[in-house]
């Protein structure tokens, strides 16, 4: 795994508590939650294990991070379009970059020398952190504490980090390529992956316009709930039944019984 996605999500009713999916966070604390130590609202999950605010804080402290950073998850390679993201981010006002550092998570990939050179020459002075590859257990804290996920990819098969961020109730700014538009629809702010100015303006707005930031978070967990193993199995069964000419009404019965 090169930190390009953790897998299909699984949700079902779970008793109220601070919880997370074993491989993925499923709640999004607000800044007030961090400041006042209030419990964030629980999310309906399956295969959940306790995930408390102190655990989240411990994970962030181990990475030397504070809540509120802008996050990118994915291998460092040309198709991820990181140079555009880096250039756009560096154009933000210094005060914004101080309050919202850019955190990159993912292993180095092919043909990434130019990206590495930019990071090494601009990281310290422009509040950019590259954490490299991280095991999956770090991601509940990363997604939960990030102010927004930035995903300017040029080519993608699915774009799992966008769904993972939405499962945490987080805001997503992503490229408008068809695979991303198909999965996240209107629940993310989608941009031309070649428009540096648009990306800079979107980052500036998400960091300064709280109402807009909140609007990007509204309803996103319902999007993530469509991408479950149960739903995947039902859709696969339905496709087989159509192919074999079997009555698809049986699928509706199986969904009611699930």
C-alpha cells in the first residue's frame, strides 16, 4: 500500500460513542471540539473500535501536527498533479499557510524527482510537510484533524481518499475528472486540474469562509455510506442476475433482508 486508498467502507448501526472503522476514521471533530474537549457527534459504523479524542491527539503529537492542516493523500508521482498543488499553495498569504500547513502523505513514486526538489527547496519556508508513507492506523487521526482534503489528480481509477475523507465528515476539494465527479458528485468542490489560480482561490476560501467550509461537509457521510462491501456485493449479484437472465426481483428481497 502506498497510501493511495484504504479500501471500501463498511457501515451499520453502532451504539453512540466516539468510534472509527478499524482502517478509517468516521467522525470529524470541529475546531471547537479540540478547544473545549467536547465529544464529536457519533457516526453509524460497523467493525468499530473505540477512538477517543486523547488517542487522536496522541497520534497528531507523534507526527508533530496540529488540527487544521490541508491534506493530500497519494503517491508522489506525476498523475497526482502535486506540482500544481504546491505552486498554488505557495501563492497563499503567509498567515494562511501558517494556520493551515500543507501535509502530504504517501510514498515516493516514479518520476518524482521534480516534486521532491520542490518540496525540499520550499517546504521549510512555505509550511509544507511531507510525511512519506504511513501505516493505515494513522489515517483516522489525519482525516479527522484535516481542515480539508486536496485531491488535484489528473488520472484516477476511483479516488478512494475523497470517499475516506467524506466518511470522516470532511471537506473535499478535488479535480473534476470523470472518476472523481462520478463518485463524489456535487458534495465536493471540483476544479479544473490545470487551473492553478482556481486551486489557490479554493484553498484560500476554504480557509477563510467558514460557512462555505461547512457547506462542503454537509451530507458527505451519506455519500461515503454508498461505498460499502454490502452494497458492492448487491450490485455484483444484480449484474450477474442480469447477465444470466435471472429474476432481479430477488435482489430487492435480499436487500430487504440484509
